[in-house]
C-alpha cells in the first residue's frame, strides 16, 4: 500500500513521516522539492509465531510505503499542493492530511494563523477542484465525440457531486462504475485520514480545534498526534521507548495506532503463506476472492488457479501442525469464488 502524506507547508508533515517510519528526513527544509519515501513494515504477531514453527529462511511482513509530498512554497499562500505534488499523488492508494494544530511563533503558518478546521476544509477543496478540472475536460471531449456510454454517465455524477461541495469518496458507485473511472486516479475519491498535529500541551487535554466534529460530519477518520514528541520517541532505542511513552502519557505507540486506523479506514486485512522458504503476510481488501488474492502473489497463480488449501490461523495454532489441523478437519479446499478471511493460511494450487 502506498500512502501520500499531504498538508500545508510547516504543518509538520516530515516530522510525522519520521515518527511513523523511523526515518531521519531533514525537517524545516521548506524550499526542498524532493519528496521523502520510506517503507514501514506492519508488525504481525502471527508472522512471528509461524516463523517460530516453520523456521523459514525468510520472514516478510506486510508493508506500507509512505511518500512525504514535498511542501509547496511557491504556488500561492492559499494552496497546499502544486502541479508536481498533484502528479505525485496520482499513484498513491490513500492520503493522510497532516493538519497543523500546534502553535510556534518561530514557525509561521503560510496562511498567517493556526486554524485546523480551515486547513482541513481548504485542502479538501483543492483535491475536489483538481478532480473537477479533469472531469470537465473529459466530459467536453466525450461530448464532441458523441460518446454517451457508462463512463460518461459516471463522470456526470462525479461532476454533480463535486459541484455540490462533496468529495467523490462519498459518492455511491457500483463496482463497474468505479472500474470505468479508475484510470483517472481522482484525488477526492481516495481514502483520506485526518491527522491532527498538536503541541505537547495537547497531551491528555480536550480538543478545541473542531477537527473531530468535522470528521464526523464528512465521514472521515481523525487521529491526534504530538508529532515532535512522537518523532523523538521513534528515534530512541526500541528498548527505551515504552518507558519514555509511559512517562509522557503518550499511550499506545504511534505507529501501531496509525496502522490499526489505516487498516480499518482502507478496509484491509492480511492473509498468510507459510513454509520453509518463507513466512509472509499479504495485504488485501476485505471481501477479496481467492483468485484475486492469488494474483497479489503472482499473476500466474491466478491465471492457473486450481484450488486453495486454507486453514484459519487460530485453528492451526491450536492443532500445532498442518498434519494435525488436517486430521481435525480444519484444512479446507476452496475455489476461486471463496471470500478470503483475515488470518487465513493459504497454499494456492495452480498450473500454467
């Protein structure tokens, strides 16, 4: 999964990026046009336990790739994104909007004041406007070509949605409708997480920013971070982090909390493959069919799909081995249409 981190300049995007990934990207480089990229492995105790049993040559966790989109200092004070940033966002699966909610007289907000609610609404409007421009150009071209197919009809719905002030992610579309417009990579259709970046004085305090109310009204999810403190903790030796977090009242580790929220927001889950070569977690969307899960591993497996041998993780652990799980009747043979479940341990049989 590829996640784009966006926000107005000086909102603490790179600080959040460092706190989530453990990277050491330079902060405060407001003139830089380079995006920071890092991969975060998703902790999974199931992978660890299966590795203890199988003792594989390789252990692989599911991964998130984070792209910290370069700040926009030149596109106008009322804009968070320029053309380069918009291009970079086309290929991400989800967006995290870092909303500045901390005060620091030495770091001026590009709009002159700290107003989280204004920023959340303003950047959303930017995403919608970007989509609207693309939609109108496409509709105009299709009308010249006298094309009135389903794609055209869906684009008309999208235009009406944005003109009403709503993002495309809240538009109810069929699976086919989504496929017809998938190539456009509309930004306001991508899942969006609001991440309030608060100062140290926010820890354990009420939130007067209005972000939580805004999130409820718009169907979004918001989580609160103290970016500067989280980055400091993330760069400590792992053995010291828990005690430091407890002393500061920071609660659950930021990466774990973020990943849990992101998985829920994106509707994701993991299935597992296990053997002597490798134990691995694979990320898929909920309600994914077995043949589509096979394609995540390799297109040839999906093309030559015969069946899937599946055992639930908990049943496997209770049995103690694959042989005993089979004896207990927990190993099932499933076809292409089987809906994968979180924690399924799978062996795909295929022939090409």
